[in-house]
C-alpha cells in the first residue's frame, strides 16, 4: 500500500477532511484527528482504543505496532504501509473514525449542557 492508498481510505470516511499536523498530513472528522501519514511515506497512524490496538497487533504483528511513548499507551497505532492490506486498514480506519465521531459528539453535548446552565 502507498501513502495515497492510505489517504483514499481515510477520505472515504463520512465528513473526513485532510489537514496538516506537525508538518505531516492528518485526517479529521468534526475537528478530531483519527489518522495521520508519517512524513517518510512508509507509515500511517490510526487512533484506536487500547483493546482495539491490542487486537490488531495480535492479528497483524508485522503491520500494526503501538506508537512510541505516551501516544502508543493512549491507542495511537502505527501502520506499516508495505505490510497492510486494504481490508485490515479499512477496518482499523473505520474504528478510528468512529472513535473520533463519538468523542466529538460527547464533547459537543458537554459544551451545550454547560452553556445551558
């Protein structure tokens, strides 16, 4: 898989847009990042829950690894583009997108609730 394949899958997600974060492409929904492309073009990242991260690493050990440091401990999961197939990436990307949508909805509800007080 090439960086443009990763990009295409990310942008297929409903309301997804491409932006830039720390000098590399990111993919957002409702203002929340759910995936990024590494500047080297060999890796991407998807934001998963820790359980989802563990499952992907167990099922595809040559493809998915935790990001380094605190990011990895929070579910950021690196994807080796040369090793990933479209189905596995599509599944991981969909889960990351769903988390971003859900997190955005929760945040908006909290803001509305606080404004109405």
